């Protein structure tokens, strides 16, 4: 597996996490449906450096968001199918 593919896999997982964090924090009891991760962004062709930059930006934004939420929001619930 090439470097860009590994980085793209990390970016995809991070994007799914960021989306789920957003749903949990903005909706009451959201449904977190399964996602075909291999199909997310599959049509994009990016260089490894661009993928890494996007991953870092998304990861930092997610960590910053989680670091700033009030204590009670850590107990918000969601459902899964």
C-alpha cells in the first residue's frame, strides 16, 4: 500500500470522526449510520502532501472543538444502526 493510500485512509477516518462529532454536538440523539469508508472521496486524486495537510487541518479542528466543549456535552448520546 502506497504512502498516499495510507494517508488517504487516515484522512477518511478523520473525516468520518469529525462528521460524527458534529452530529453528536449539534443534534439531539442523532443516528450514526454506517458509512462505506472506501467510497468517501474515492474520486479525488491528491498528492500525499495535500492529503497530509488536509488530515492535519481536520484533526486539529476536531481536537480544538473537543477541547472546548463543556463537561455535560461529553455525555451526549447517539444511536447506531
